């Protein structure tokens, strides 16, 4: 599928440099970056929902770390 977007030249240059460094086409690099962005937005939304549901329950300082580890395990499976 073809999509046209307008981005600042500075960002375009960074995309080209990074894609070349990773030995990827600009198209595949951008597709991967967008997929990553969408996945991270969903993960953060789920994390905030969990914290919201927890309400005023005392949560250990490690809660977010454990949540992230669980998400990472889920993504790998």
C-alpha cells in the first residue's frame, strides 16, 4: 500500500541515515517504526488502565517494572 506523508527535511535525513545504518529500506524502516509506535501506545494505555483500576490500593515501586516485564513476555510469545 502506498501512503504519502510530508515530514520535515531534518526528520527525513535522520530516517535515511538510520535506515541505511540498519540496512533497511526507508519504506520498511518507517513501517516498522509505525508498528512500534502503535504497539507502544496500546501498551501504555493498558498500563494506565491497570493503574487506574488499582485506584488507591498501595502499589509497590516495582509494579510498573513487573507490568513491563509481563508485557515483554507477552510480546515474545
